[in-house]
C-alpha cells in the first residue's frame, strides 16, 4: 500500500511501509525505475530511504494533484524485479594497523581474534538501504551480530575518507573526511563520492556490497589509480 504525505510546497513523501526489509527496498527501487522512465514533468529529484521515497518537484512546472494522479497510476503497474538489487560492488579494505586502529577493541569486545573479525566482516553480502549523513555514506544491512561493537563514547573529530567502521549492529564506510564515533577497523582506497564525476556516488540504494581484504602494496596501487 502506498501513502503520500506533502513535505512543504515542493516535495512529498511516498511511504511504502513501516518495517525495514529487503522486500520493501525492492518495491521502492522498482517504483523509482518506473518514475524515472516515465519522465513526468516537474520532478527534480528522487531520494530513497529505508521505507520511503521522497519526490522533489518544481511547482511552477506541474500541478500537485495532477502529479499525484500520474504517480498513483504508475504505482499500480509495479512489477518487482529481483535484479533491481542484484548489482554487487566489491570494496577492497586494508584492515588493522594504522588503517584500522580500533580493530583490537572490536576483537576484544567480540571475544575473537582480529583475523576472525576480518573474516566475519568479509563473509556477508550487505544490502545498501540508503545514502545519507554525509555524501555517499551508505547504510548497510546484514552484518553478523557476533562482531557488533558499541560506538565510541567520545567521537573523534577527524575520521579519514574511506575508513570502514562498526557501530552497534551496523557497519559502513566514511566517504569523506568527517567527525565520527564508529570503531574503525580498516580503510578502502576507493572513492565513494567524487563530485567531479557525472555520477558522483559509487553506491546507490539497492546495491549489494562485499568487502574483501587487501595488503599495503595493493592499497597503494589502487590508491594511486583512483588519484590519477
């Protein structure tokens, strides 16, 4: 069931449910594809979240009631395409040491070796539910609770771009340098956000993400490649 709620005079929320689930995310992605292909006049941006889709539009180009009627028509034609969430993005990570200085704390809290934490972190295919917080920051589902670790009591003022962390039952990647309170276990040389590109975000909602470990030489090689 789709519910629509106005958000000011130039946006509205399309609500698909109240529970975070892969099924609802698939439905949101399928609906986004329909809206994008329809090319309805006035729509300027589509922003997915866990259970909603925010649609921004230009009120000088379209009338609210007309746009809602067209969107409801599209909703009745949704066909869930399992491939909508099937794109897999593999993320190389240099774990531990100065690149993942909180790995020992995570290891101690979980009661396992650092290598076991790394192995468990890399064993899962994570579903990207949404982007937010900072440009390109991905909210992932699927981390094994065995390596869940509380976030830091005192956040750090500077977390480097590419840092991979754990906070509670979540794991994620800092796409840009920013403050943060996650337990940093590694860093990727990939750039999740590049404003110079036509498509600035490496990831999008509905992708599957897989981490894999690399050594320092591979990190340097990939880092030079992406800087070049």
